[in-house]
């Protein structure tokens, strides 16, 4: 582990975040898919906050395949197909989650992406409402749970975007109307590259912080700042 990676792995979480996870038993984190440094944050969160269940933006219909891998290390690569293109499912995540499962730290996985059950690509609002429904159906409010999703899905307010008309309602908008407010972290990336249908570059940012850090933005929202990132390993066939 490099010195930079060690600094990410040693991030100190605000007391308010720890308190909210202990009492609400729910935490969400928004990512850019396909950045290796995400794994360091998730490992730290799961171990330090004693997270027992992990909810992932992974295809729900492949639950048996993922669970078999975490239990036995056997993977049916042919079933993954197009699902690995955007970097959500990658070697680094699979290896980390398998390790945490075998160590008894993560006891259950929830896969809430059931968008492929629809004919064609569903609209944003249909998809994210379905994400929330799928998560809530499997969620145990008595167990500390971490939700990991793309950062647009972890917003809690309606927003607008160029890719679709009208007000767009993210997954957590629906979830928090059932669970109440809970802590939400968003990872901010400044320099380097990540994998999303190929390696994508972030370019340079004049506001890039010198060191990784976590800031509290409001009562329930936090921002984790990563000065630089690199792509995940996508050689899943090597597992």
C-alpha cells in the first residue's frame, strides 16, 4: 500500500457520522464507478463502523452468481456479459467484498438494480423508484447497512439534467421517505482516471486538495475528497 493509499485508509470519520450510523443503522455513499480508491473507503467504513450488510447497485437477477462467488470463489463469467461495462462490477470490488464476507464482517449483500427486468432502458424515475423498492424490500432496519451507488442516485432532492427532461427523483429521495433521514456521503474526485466503458480521465482541477479528507456539509451530508484516483482492475476473468 502506498503512502497516499494509507492516508485514505486512515481517514477519521466525524463523530456525528459515527453517531448517526450507530443510531440510524443506515449509511449511503455516492461514487463514480470504476475508481480503485473507492475500495479503500468502503473497507474503512465497513470495518470501523461495523457495517454488516452491503447494498450494491448490481443486477438483482445475478444475486445467486455473486453470492456463490463470495462463498466459494466460483464465478460464472458468461452470466456477467454487459453488466461489467461501466465499472460497477470489477475485480477489486469482488475481491474486497469476498474477503470481508469470509471474515464475517459483511454477512449479507443486497443487489437492488432490477432495471434489466424492464423491456428496454427505463426512464430515470422508473429506474430509481425501482432501485428504492428493491432495496427496501430486502433491508433490515435492525442491522447496520451501507448503500453504494452512483452519486446521482444518492441525492435526496429532485434535480434536472441534460440527459432527460423534467424533475428527476434519485433513489434516496424515495428511500428516505420510508426510513427517515440518515447519513449520506458523496466522494469527490479531482485528478486521475477511472473505468467506465473504458478508461476515462478526470483532467486537472485547480481546487484539488493536497490530502484526502472528509467534510461535514450539513446535519446528514458529508463529502469525502480524493485528490487523485486510478482505474479499477477489470480483468475479472483472472479471478
